C-alpha cells in the first residue's frame, strides 16, 4: 500500500493529518465524527468547488459548529485539515514524474496550477517543480552506518523504544544517512521524503532523542566525519565535503564544538591511542 492509499485509510488519516498520538486519544463519539470527515474528504478533495462550507453541509453542521468541534478534538481548523489532506495527496502524486504538474493540481482540487504552487510552497517550503528536481538528482550513497551510532544519538535509549518508535527512527536515520553527502540536504527535505509534515516529525524526534531534525543531520555528519578521520587517510577538506559541508572552515568549527578539538588534533589523538594499544 502506497502512502496515498494509506492516507485514505482510517489509520493513515490519523497519522498524517489529525494527530501524532493516533486513534487512541479519541473517544467513540470523536472517532465517529473524524471518520465521517475522512470519508467525505476521500471522495471530495479533488473537487475544486469543495470547501469548508460544503464540508459543514455534508456533516449537517453550521460553519461555526464545525469550527468549534474540530478545534476541541484536533486543535486544527477544518480549513487546515482540508489543505493538509490535499497537499499530502499532491506530495505522493509528485513521486510519479510522468504525471504533469497541471494534472496533479487538478487531481487535488485546484483550478489553477499557480494557486497550487503557492499553497504547496507555503506548506512544504518549495514548489512542486523544485521538489521533482530534487527527487531526480542521483546521489552517491554513504557506506552502511554502524548500529552503534543509533545508541550514541539516542543516548542508549534505542532498545527501549516501542516497535513503532523504532520503525520511525530507523526510517529517518536511513533517510538522513543516505543523503549525508548532499550539501543541499535539509530538515525540510527529510520530512518531505518521509511523507510527514516537518513540525510533526520534529515533535516526534524531540520526544525520542531530544534532537530536532536539523540537529540530528548535523550530529550524523560530524559522527561520520569522526569515523573517517580515525579510519581513513582522506584530507580534512575532502572529509568535510564527503559529509555535506560546503566550506571546510565551517566543518572545522562545527567539529570542534562537538568534539572539543580540531579535526587534525582529533585524528592525531586517535592514531596515538591506536599505537599505544
């Protein structure tokens, strides 16, 4: 099942649109109400004439009643939920580069591609065409990461994660690792590739390991650089580029802040320590 199909299911709708806590936080009455909204959106989201007023009519509620009820249950407005639903559908459709952007805009309920572009950029931080270009750029993948890195990042808490938490963390970890040498790779891109909103992914990650996505990317870059310094004869400048830094001076500064010594000094100390052993 792809992510677009998952979004139309009950579990997918809760995961991607409604709440990071999922279905368990709602009582039966709330569940029935949200399920009604999901069923309506799944059928109507591609209709450009379908909006909040039409949704309230379908639910036999006034606009104000719908607003208050959704705010109480989800802390989101109906407009936000409809926009998120359409944008997440668009995100999945964009993975198929054979579908013209104009057709994707129509499929998610936009009469105008320019309006679709505006909404998409506001939601994801880049235009649909920019995202497609990013997805088609081939990247050299880094070597397989050692499992010990997970323990470093999570402060040895990884083994205590639930199955679902491990799955999310593993997906994010692998996603970042495979893009580590891309100097243009960002936290926003990570969330896009994982089909999760940036704010939702950030909240989940902060709860798991107390790092934001941006901090995790930097941490992995520096940890991998440290490993290369210890076990590889590459020059510091080459290592900096290999782990996604545009400037070696920026790399050295970030490395010293993390390890309390310059890259060259770190390497020398590791060599001495190995020789003593």
